[in-house]
C-alpha cells in the first residue's frame, strides 16, 4: 500500500500562508461591515443629484462632484479603524504572529475599498459624459462641456488610501472606541467643506481638492472680451472683486495626488509598529513636501 508523504511548509512559505489567512479573515470582517456600503450608496446618490441648472453659480456643478465622495471616505475609515482598535487589546501582543505581519494583513484586507473607489471614479467619469459635460464660467468666457481631468478623478483613489490610513492610525492610537467614530466623522466633514480651502494659499493643503480656483484678473470695469478667449470668467453679480478667472489645472491635481500619497504614508507610519515606522514617515514626508511645493509652483 502506497503512502503519501506530507511535506511541511518551508520557512519561506509559512509566513506568506499565515498572512494570506489573516488577510482573508480581516477582509471578511471589513467587507461585512454595513457602514461603508451605506455610505457608498449615499455618495452615489449625492453625486447623481449634481446636474447643471440654469442660473447656477458659475462652476457649481463642477465643484459639487468631487466632495460627494466624503461619506464613502468616512465609511472606509470606520471599517478600517475597527480591526486596528481591536489590536489594542491585551491579547494582541501575546499572539504568535508578529504585530507587523498582522498590521500588514489588515491593510491588505482594506484594499478592496480602494478598488471600489477606482470603480466609483469611473462611474463619475461616465456620469459627466452622460450629462454632456458640466458648466464653468459665465458669458463671454464659459463652457458647458467641462469634464474632470484624469488627475482629479485619480484623487478619489488617493483619498481612499488616505481614508484607510486615517482609520488605521486613529484605530491604533485612540483608546476609546466610543470617541473613534465621532472623531472620524468630524475630520471628514471638515475636509469636505471645500470652500474653506478655496483661497490659492490654502488650496495645496486641502484634502479634498476642488477646482476651479478663482483668480482675480481685472476690475469690474474691465472689458471681458479683452481677456484671452480660452479663459473661463466670472464677474458681477457673482463676485464683488472684479473679473475672475476660473482656473482648472491637471498639473495642480497631479501634485495634489502626490501630497495625498504623502499624507497616507505619514498616517500609516502612525499606525505601524515601531519597527519600520521610520521608513514610512520618511517616505511620507518626502512625498508630502514634494506635493506641496509642486502645487505652489503651479498655482499662478
């Protein structure tokens, strides 16, 4: 009678097997949480209701699309924060699997939310094209066919990474679960109030960046036809500061995405165990500084 030889897992494959098992377990818990899915439904509804309307504030429909993602970001942070908060329990340090490996597994388990954010970005792009474009500016400098650039839509994916990292950081560092969810709600609510960062000096530091930026180009008495024909303009009665140019820049959006990646890395450094934390903080600092400098250089 033949006998089957069972080969033990090698030293190299055993950690990978353990990590995969942890990822599956944590992913089931996170994806089974109803909060992010309810928030996603709210986000899609809010995005879908943004439509160009006669008499709207110039650029209002264009400005309203991106901030609609805020509820979903809050839901992602809540789902990611719970397993990291659970790691604070006394039993966690005594577990046979290292803290770094468990942290990595939780982060990998949250990646499906980033994939959903990518799918949402595609949905936004399709919705804008289905509407025939959005409105920016007023006559004689106006377009009714504006579409968000690839860089602006990529922001939605970068924001999902920030949401995961923020949930991980607060979940790991806050001692009281009862305070965790309200803290996440307040943070995402504040950064979603995009007009707080509407000034050119503050825009680079925003989390949810909303374009166009309004840049004053002339007094109210100026002839709008004297400005370049490709400028998107807004003036009286919508502004008391003379004629302004509604400025959209893909380069600004790309640098903002770099800034968001830096913020995500810094937050992951806060959530990560002591070993390896310095590398994340270093990478995050470099990306964040580069993103801020790049934005300041691009803004006229």
